[in-house]
C-alpha cells in the first residue's frame, strides 16, 4: 500500500510538472491524426500518440530513493490503478478524450519517520 502511494505521487508530480512546458491546448485536428495507444502497447516510431490508461488497469511505477541521508540508493516498482480513464498527450490530460487540461491531478504529500519505519501519506484527486 505504501509503495502504491509513493508511486501515485510521483506520477502526479510528473504530470503536473509537464503542465508548465506548453500552454496551447492540442487541436482537434491534431488529436484526430495521432493514434491512441493504450498503456502497455508499443510506442509508434514517430512517438506522436495519445496515451490511454483505462480505469483499473495496472500501472507500474518505478520508485527510487536516493540522497546524502541514505547509506545506499533504493528502488522498487509499485503498481497503481486509476479510478477513471485518463488520456495523456504530451503535457495535456483528459478524462473523456475531448476536454483537455494542463493539470491531470492535484495532491498533497506528507513524509515522516516513526519507530515502525517511514510514513508516506499521499492524497490524489482531480482539479476542481
């Protein structure tokens, strides 16, 4: 469960950071021309596509922890699942494939240490 939470926040942060790259919504004509590729399928050679993640589909997320506080880096792969469909085209996302937004998720993260070990609490939602 903790690995899923860490994986979800990493996914959120990446999608939110990508929102700063471009400001213009993808045109309908462009979106009609590029193929829709589902999570797990091979990317087209020209790498122009809309990524579709269906609800309940397992998404592997690589989680890496490193830094001067740690004796050695550590990594794990967690599996997360989304509650709704998500379309991603470059730095844009959509839950219906029609209305696009630069912010796929909103969330909050808290980190801490306790006698039982590390604590990572992540809340993930859609923008209002």
